[in-house]
C-alpha cells in the first residue's frame, strides 16, 4: 500500500493522517487489510451496509479518503456515487473478489 501511495498524507489536529476505507462483510481479506493498515500506521475507515450514499459521501469527504477496499457488491455503488459527483477524493477501488463481466462494464 505504501509503494502504490494508496493513502495520501493529510494534516489534521496537529498530526499527519493516512486513511484507508473498508466496505465489506467480515472475512479474511477484511482482517488482513486492517492488520496491514495497523502495520503502516494507517487509520481504517469502516463502512457498513446500513449507510446510505449521503452518509458514505459525508464520511469520505471528512477524511478525504482516496482508497477503498471493498467486496464486489459495493463497486457499482461507489462508481455510481462518483458519477453523481459524490466521493470526489476517491481514486482507487481495490476489490477482494474477482470481477464479473458486469463489474467490468460498470467500471468503464
């Protein structure tokens, strides 16, 4: 994550912050991403199914989050939000799953 610059450094409250988002159910990849965040001293921003687009947009704007690790079911939601002018800082979506043909179409 460090070599790919997935977490841009931001200053707030007198210190530098690096945020990585995770939007997924509990699974091995969620845990390994969380552990990697701790190793690199990144702050994990967890999102949940109960959050709607307005809430997700608000959270991601607050921390200027640029990278999300997600399951395939959230890819289309993030792309749609980006196309609607939301989540303006998001640049990278890393999926835990193999992309289906439908997912690839959404991402183009």
